[in-house]
C-alpha cells in the first residue's frame, strides 16, 4: 500500500475526474509548488497510478 501525503491525496482528488492537467495546473489547484507536484507525479507514475502524456498528466 502507498503511504499518501496530504499533497498526494489532493493531487489524486483533482485528477480523479479523468481530465489531463499540466504540472502548473495541478500546483494551482492543490495550492502546492510545481516541484512538489512533479515529485509526487513521478512517484505515482513509477507505481503505475499516473501517466505522463507529454505536458499533461492523468490517472490511469
């Protein structure tokens, strides 16, 4: 099981609607930094939860 941080919970809640978003959009929507979002997305991608679609990210 993945231990989730508050940022990760907010990130997954935002992405749960199925829409693709940029790191900048996700940082704005979660009131976080782009660096934090990028780290969380890369971790989630390694776990098979998110996918990088070029500039956009989504939950798989």
